[in-house]
């Protein structure tokens, strides 16, 4: 059973940290920023300092093409300064699509009779994981509907099942979670089970819109319970958090500001520990879900690129996730302006990896993905773009989370671990899974990025590459 919502979140006078009127005032006041002001804000971002809302509001107002290009260039540089030229790969794994909510935009909503309701059995889950492992995946995010059946005990058990699957070519080394908000005790159970990041998307930070699209009486209709879900995760011992908004539910400018205010809230309350990742998916069509077909606040490709750059400039040190909701074309264009993680080889239907060749199974999917390419195809493209793919999970297992992660990310030092571990984990992929064409592109990428490491780091990595070539696996620094 899902836990009872705290009484304070049921109080109609409860005041949260999102002030709609204040945000719109800041956006409107930012419209008159001069070019000099914008360049000063960009300069601050390049120093890896988080922006204040009034500064982000000014970036939102930029329409001048030259200034926009300066923003894109700065976003590119910030990402490389902090994380290096590595892109982390993962894939989502949908465990079950039962849901007690009736969110207007979601294919899994309670009232959608076109969806086949399914929860993976332990054996089915193991089979899904085996398929993922055999394609080369090492990281996953487990996704659940919001339903009493998917309580903390159920989630913890599925985590253990996933970690227990061992294939001759490896295992999933880290699972993150995207699930309904829990109470503190529930989060403690997941922490003990060994999760990585707990991810909650507020969907929209705009109070009135939130009320309109989450029917009254549904559990998810409680804005505050969801908004403070990650506060409770921190209190339960999970110090690796992911925030996000579903762009297209409301004005994208407001949502960018909401993400920044959420970041500021977490940092101020928890001693500088903000989100490890920020996600910004756009709403996509779902079967028998009219709201998704032509949303009022649909975000254009041009505005999407702009908002991604603004998020990178606003929070220079956080990870940014670009999902397979986007087309291959959009992903290729947007990736250079600050992205640190992408999914590939993605299937979002419950049981979708067992039916991989179908690409889509609409009656079991929450929405429609835009990039159904295989992991190997996307990896080759990333190499051709000059990046190094990464399957690194060392940060979690070396306790580089929370304060330790922020202590490395904020001054731009985390790349000292990211790049070596990217090279090492990618070498495993090339030896165990890659096509011949991808092997050629991958070996070229490894040599290029190896040559760019400092001499002492390069020496360590070369030694460990030899260990991998000799058959050792799961080698990291």
C-alpha cells in the first residue's frame, strides 16, 4: 500500500517555494536586458556559478541570433569543462503500468481503456534485463506507475531482482528509479536496496495548470506532496536526485524558472546538494490520449534548443538528460549544448525489450518515442561526433554522490573521473558487444581521448585497458 500523505501537504494554506506571480514578474522584467547584461550573465555561467532567477529570466528573453549563438557556445564549453567529452548511456525499463491517477497527458492514465495493463513477473523482469545486458546496457532507470501495488517494498524487491541477473557478458551495474513520491521510511528501504538516483518530475511547476491536468481526488493531484518528494528522499538517505518538467504542459519559460527554483530550494535546504540531473522531456503523442495530439504549449525545436542551453547556463554543474522522446535529428543538434546523458536502444512498453524488433507496442506504452535506433547505432554516431560513450557507474559505488559529487562538479573537477571511466567502460562495450563498424569508430575515439588525458591519468588508464583486454571487467578509477 502507498503511504498516507502528510497532513501538512493537505492544508490549503500550505505555502510552497514556487511563487507563480513572482516568476512571471521576473520573466517580464528580464525582457529589457541589454547585450552587455546578457554577456555578463554568460561570463558568470562560464565561471561555473549557478545563476539567480533574475539572470535566467534575462536569458529567456534573448532573441538576437548572435547572442543565442554565444549562449550555445558557452553551454558547449561549460559541459566540456565540467564533464569532458563523454556522454553517459542508459536505458529505461518499465516494470508496470497500473496507475490510480487520471493525468490528462499520460497514456497510462486510469481511464485509458486502450492500454493493456501489465506488471512484469520476476521471470519476465529477469528476461528483460538479460536482453538489455546482451545488447551492452550497464545502467537503467526503472519506471513504475503510481499504484498501491508499486509500494516501496515492491520497488525494493524489483531492484534486487535486477541486480541479481548475471549474464556471461555482464550485468546491470546501477539502477535509478522513476516512481511515485514516497514517505521517508519508503525511501530508506530503497536506499538499503542500493538505488542510484531517485527521479521525480514535477510535470509542471505552474499551480493552476497542475490542478487542471491532475484531476481532483487523485493522489497525484496534491502538488505539494510531489514537489517535496525529493526532500523526503534526502531525509531517507538518498542524496542523488533527479528533477524534471514535462515541456508542453505550460509555457516553457515558466518551467525553466521552476526547475531553477527547485534546484535553489534543494541546495539551500541540504547544504549545497542540488539535483544530480535535470530532465526536460517534451510531451509526445500517446494512444487514445487527445491532450497529447496538439498541446496548447507545444515547444518548437528552436525553443527547445534554447531552453536546453539556458538550463545548462543556469546550473552549470548538474547533469542533463536528453531522452529518446526526441528524434535522432533533434538529439544530434541539441546534444553539443550541454547534454551529459542519453538513452539509446530504448523500449518503453512494458515487456518492450522482449518484443524489441517491433520498435513500438502502442497499447503498452506511455507515449511515443522519437529515436528507436539500437544502442550500437547511436554509439557509433556519438563517436563520429567527437565524443566518447560512457557506461560508468563508478561514482555511485565510490560514494561520489551528494556532497562529494557537488564538491567535484561545481569547481569542474568531475571530468578527472568521468573521462578515464568513460574510456574504460567503453572499451568493455567494444570488446563484448560492438559491431565491426562501431569497433573501428570506437577504437579511434578511445585513442583520441586517451591522448588528451594528463600524463598521470593516461598512464593509469593504459594499464587498466590492458587488464580489460586480458579479460578483466568492471575496472574503474
